[in-house]
C-alpha cells in the first residue's frame, strides 16, 4: 500500500500489521492503480489497524466499488461539488477559480466560521478533491498558462452515476462546419432528449434552435452554461430574451464561458442585455464573455438582481453599470474600461480589474476605502487626479491584505499635478506589506518608494527622471525583490542621455535579483552594476532582457552575470553581441530579435540549448541557416533552433533602420 504508507511515521510493528491488511485490500481492488491511489490516499489519513480492517471487510470490491466507497468518505458538501463536475465533458479542463465561483453561486457550501468567505471554503473542498485524486493535475492551459485539472474517465462515470438526472450535458459540435474553400455550412442540430427534471445543464456550443426547441421547456433549470460561441455565430437577442422570460429559476447563466479567444461572443458589435434580465430573481452568476470589439450595454433593471455575486463580460470594449445597488456583488470581470459609479458601496467585492480615479463624486479614490476584501490583482489608473496626501490615505490600501498584485498608473496627457504632490500622494497610498508585485507607470517622484518592503517580489518602474529620485528608490535594500523591470517611454522622456545614465546607475538592484528587464535605455554609459564594476554585480541573475537600447557599437560585456540562464536582445542598435558570451557557461536560451546591425555571432557557450533569431538583417538570417558559414558553425550543435522572417520583411527592415538611425547614440566600450 505505497500510497497509504508513503511518508508515514509509525513504528515497525504497526507498519508490518498495516502492510498485511493493505495487501488484502489490494487484492479486493483487483490491483487497479486508480483505485489503489484513491483508496490508499484515504487510508493514509487514518493509520489505524481497526479502520483498515473495516475497509477490508467493506464494499471496496473492484475499481468502481472502491471509487464509490471513497466518494462516500467525502464530506457531504464535497460530494455535491464533485457530482457537479459531471456537467462537463470527459477530459474537460477544469480551472480551480472558475469552478470555485460556480460552486459558490450554486449554493453548494455553507461557511462554518463567522466571517469565513465562501470562496475559501470551496477552495478547501477543491484541494480535498485534489488530495484524494478525485481531481488530478492535468498541466497548463496554453492560452493563459493557468493550471488545469481533469476527472479520470472512471471517476467521471461515478460522477454521472451519483448526479443522476440533476446534471446533464449536450456535447454538440459547432453548428457550422468549415469547408476547404473557407465557407461555412450549417450542420444538423443535436437530436437527443434532455431530462425534464434536470437542474444543471451544460451545452458545448451555442445553437439558437436547440435553445428554443429543447431548453426553454426546462422550467426547473438552475444552471445554463453555453460553453462556446464559435465561427462568428451571432447571439440572437430574441433567444436571450426567451431564456430570461422562461427560465426564471436560473442561478447561473453563462454564455461563452470558455477562455479561448475564438469561442467568445463577437457578434453583434453591440450586445444589448434585455431589460427582462430583472426577471431572474435568483440569479447569482451572469457571464456573457465578449471579444474586445464588442460593446455591452446593461439596462437599468440589472440593479434589481440583489443576489448577484459575479458578472463576467470578457474583454468587452466598455462596460457601464447604471448604479451600485448590487451590494452582494463579489466579482467583476471585464476589460480595462469599467465605468461603475459609487463602487465603494460593494463591500463584498473581491475581484475588480481596475479602478479609474476622476475628480467627480462617485469616482474619487476614496471609493476604495471600504473594499477591504479585494484580493489578487488591481490596477488603479489616473492617480494624477489624487490631489493630496489626505485624499490618498482614504484609499486605505494597507487594509487590503489579500491584494498581491498592484498596478499604479499616472496619465501623461493634460497632466497638472506637481511632482511633490504626487510623491506625497504615493507615500500616503501605502500598499499592504503582503504585496508581491508592484507596477508603477509615469510616476514623477520616487521619494517614498524606499518605504516599500514587506513581501514585494516583483517591481516595474517607468520613467524615473532624476538621480535623486533613483537613489531615494533604494532598490538595493528591497530584500525580497527578485524580478525588476525598468522602462523609459518616448512619450514622456525629457532627460538627456547623460542624465539617463546617472539615473540608471543609481537604480542599482539588489544583488540577489533573479530577472531583469530594461526597456528603451539610451544613456551614454552602461551602469557599473551591470558590467561588474560595482560589488561584483548581480551574480544571481538568471534572466536578462534588453529591449530598445539605442547605443551604437558592440553590446556591453556581461562580466557580472555568471549564472545567467536566459538572454533576450530585442530591437537594439548594437553591431555585435558581447564578445565574452562563451564565458556565460550556464546560458541555456538566447533570443535575438530586430537587431538589424548585427551580422555575425560571437563564440557561444556550449551549454546553449535554444537559439531564436527573429526579424534580423537578411545577412544574419541567411548565414545562420547556411551550412558551412561561420555563423552556422557557432549554432550547429544547439539542439533547438528557431528562425522567423515573415513576408514583407524587407520593407519592415527599412522602416526600423530609419527609426534607429534617428535615435542612435555613440557609446564608449567599458
């Protein structure tokens, strides 16, 4: 019983006794690996000979018997959550947070501790299902790098069995088939029968005819998930209106729930949510995921949905809420352009993509004061409209302890605030010490950045204007900082190349930094901390990306980065890579993109495993792919090589060369 006793701390006598009982249990399981893993995981939680004997004498015969026994050992609420998974097709990619929010909306769980959030309870049940192998890690989703989980086919059969007619799925293919000529041909619709007493229904693809003929008859339906809207299929307003009129017991209504770009709502360009949405008095979860080209218009009647917990409109162009009466709202998902007056009334809010500050009542930064349940990521835009320290303090960011990723942005157009005012306001914003990632855009003064310590691991700074500001940032003292991005924007750049060199010299990162990205640097000198002339340099650096550097001549020698694993050089004006590349003995990945002046490669480290060349000079592109050429000889033994040179490339080269010629800066070799 490997799964049951692995890592168990028990005496030899107890282990031998359990092993003997476990051997008998394994025989009853017919040596099924799946059953052994699941039953073994349950046995490992109770290392008692009496319990194991009870299991041996119980109904664990064969794989399905063992799986059903293990299911019955789950908490009743966890069983409901698992049975709900039968609504999805086999091998469906289940995303943890998506499933958790559905469970909460369905009302499957009840909190046990006062003040405990339902999402946290559901995450506990999700983790239990994973630890007992009812849900199994599947990998990463390609389009968003999120972890996904799978239900084993036999466990899916079990979920179907225990859910009965409560859950049903329609696995209809897209109603449009793609022909070789690129034209669409309508397929015959789904012809099966749907149980009349079904509560939770999943439909693979949107089909207005299917909804009208089959689904509108299901008046006891609690859940309607239409997973994908493919092939540019238009969503018919009359079909949506019929759903709202007929299916009044819905708790969950989701159209285009898929995260894939080609499965969202693209037509019509303007999506009008019918006023009859107010008929769904029990609605908790509303999702109409649209593309960026689609605009969503909500009716005033949406404010009558007092039980609403989640709204998700994908990447819609703009989302305007009529008012903040949805006091139970916990999650808002939409694009960057969210217009929500008096959002501060939503004290249960946990997720909101962004908050834009305006000098208008209902949109000032004090709206954030009581939103202390916010978690994950938040972007605050147009902070130039915060006019004083007192006003900034009202944001109360320090109380938002579950906020881990924060982006602070200042506008550049029609900017009137003084750097001293911005510095004071930023100092008063004072994010939580639990913050892990901070992005700052177009901030004019860094005086208070040296107060940021705590858990900060990732930092992005744009447009630091002076040496004094850079020194006050005191990056070297950020003890947890491992990922740093420094950027200069042409739209706001006012300092000379000499001043820019002083600024970057003063932005000395901590020596334990692991990744460093520097964008659009045009200083006259390379920082000493970069070329190994200051305290030995960044010896722990693993990843380095240099983008848009305008200096002429060869790239700087990377003496300090002895542990560098990955190097990207993109859109830089150098005519050669560092000539000490072969000394970077741990370098595994080298990417060169849009570097038009480079015509030859130096000797590269033998450890190199991946070499990528994109949109560089025609001479370099061809020579690196010509057997016998010296450039080819330097990459011949690299296991993975990638070359990208699209059509129309010569025209783009001329455009980029002209741009670089106007920005070029001569620099001394250091």
